[in-house]
């Protein structure tokens, strides 16, 4: 059993087991049925293909945001701005769809859907990547701490999107709503149910393929390319990397661009695969949950797939738990699980490092 397998798979799973036990103890102490609650969570997620499809859909979003945070961590940066970056990527896809909807129907039919899909992916990654590049450039040029600058960029992104979708002159929103016009159906991301009827009713779509491919490509980039070596070198020791001829400033800009671009891919799922349009306040903190996903995976791109799945089960399972436990208790339980998962992972990491 290799050290990487222990670090990426075994330790997060052990941390999850400890977190679940802690959550069950919390429920028992507060007078709620612990076993029945978790039995309902597992049943809701895995008793049929619909529930499993919903878990996969939540997993898709968390892979994108987890990868975005993990790449930044690998380069020694703490990107708290994924929430704003995914907003910019998503609204950009929706605006592109707005102008697309104005094209003649004959022109739309003449354009292959996969070409348009590729264009949407490029738009999402480019705009969100450039948004992430701003704090990276500030870091490189002035030494401004990326935590502060990315937080500020989040607020700017919220304000900009709010302006673009508020009903007013020049707004991209449909009058009387807070969402953009729908993208033509022929250019949306197909749902899995179109080729696998067992997922009928679930909103999971082929964005999951994009997410899994992104995880593999990020792993290959970090592990087998010169850029990946430089990113990991700067993340491990920027002073030593500088002495070796690697520019930490250049790496900071590159890493933040890649991180933002990965976060922007959330828009491919939500805008193209789910709603068909951009809707204000859609993310529900996905960018911040991505931090926990990345930390639990020890910032390993393939490990992000596993931890994203675990968080997706927790995310969708809490809907089922609402029938057994009040919403406030569920939120406290969810927070406790996340804390114990992260803390337990760190503890198991230290134990494993001493024995290796």
C-alpha cells in the first residue's frame, strides 16, 4: 500500500468515519435518533438511481471548486475567491447564451453543438481565469496577500453580477426576474438520463465528464510537467525556488489563473446542464465548501474526486435528514462533521508520516 494511497484515500475515509461517529454522538446528546437519521441519509442517496444521480450532480460542482482551491494550495496560495470566480464564469456563459439566442434559428442549427459547447467552456474558463489573475498579479507585483485580495474580488464580483441581472436599462435579466434568458436547448449540456434512462428525473449531466477530465488533467500537469514541478517547488519553498531560477511571482499569476478557470467551470454545469440560464445567488457557498474538499483531499487532484463525493453525500443527504431532525440541528451537525473531517485528517496525516 503506497503512501499516496494512504494519504489520498485511507486517511480521508478514516477522518469521515470519526466525523460520522462524532455527529451521531451529537444527535444522541441532543435527543434525536442518530441511527435513524444516518440510515435515512444513506437510503436517500443510494436506494435508487435518482438519488445517486443527485449526489453525482453535487459532486460535479464540488470537484470544480475543490480543484480550484487545491491548485492554488499546491502553489502556496490560499484562494478564497473561488466563489467570485465561479460567479464571473457563470454569468459570462449566460451572457454569451443571451447573444446566441438572438441569432437566426437557421444559423444556430448549422453550428454543431459540440463546437458551441467548447466555446462556452473556453468563455467560462477564460473570464473566471482572468478574474483570478487579478489577485495573482497583485501578489506578484506588490506582495498583496491573496486572502485579502480574493475576498475583496468576491464582493466586486457579487456587485457586478447583481448589476447585470437587476431589472434595469442594459440589464441581461428577463423583466420581472433575477435570471438571464435561457440558452437555446440544442446547445445545452446533455443530461445523463438522455442516454441512461435509469437517471430519469435527476439533473446530473455530462458536466461530470468534464469534471473528472479536469481532475485527471490537473494531476498530470502537477505531477508530470515542468510547470507542475515549478508550482510544487514554489508551494514548498518559494525562496529555494527563486534560487533555482523559478519566479514565484510568475507562478502566482499562473496558478491563480488556472485556479479561477477551474472555478469558472461551475457555470458549465449550472447554466448549460441544469437551469439553462444564470440565476442570482445560485452557488450557496460552493467556493467556500471547495476549501474543505481540497483540504480533506490533502490538495491531491484525484483525491478531490473522492472527497467531493463524500461532501456531495452529506449535502444531498441533509435533505433526507430534515424529516428526522430540525434544520438548525442539521446545520450544526454538518458543521461538526466538516470540522471533525478536517481535524481528523490532519491527525491521521501526522500519525502516518511518523510511521512511514
